């Protein structure tokens, strides 16, 4: 049996496409039996949020502003 380090070394030596396929297979192995349902719920949520932005119900906040706010909150603790 190979060690973790040997497996990582071999995996990182693969071409990018093969590494991506390997990563996908490994992630699929982590998914529980409810993953399809969870993915469908997230897809619905994403569609709802996009619709709210398109309809003007919410105003998006740029990512850098969000990160600044989070850093500010974290530094106060």
C-alpha cells in the first residue's frame, strides 16, 4: 500500500485534465446519499437569488466590501 505522500506525488504528476477527473472522483466519494437533494436545493436557492437581483428586490454588494466588513468584525473580537 502506498503512503499518502506517494499518492499525492503521483496525483500531482498527472496532466491537469487527469487531476481534475481524479479530484471529481474523490469529491464524489465524500458525498452522502442526500447530496443530489442538497444540490437541487442549492440550485433552487441560486435561481431564487438571481431572480431577486434581476427584479431589483435586492442590491448586490461587491465582494471586496463584504470581505472588508467581515475583516472589520473579526478584528473587533
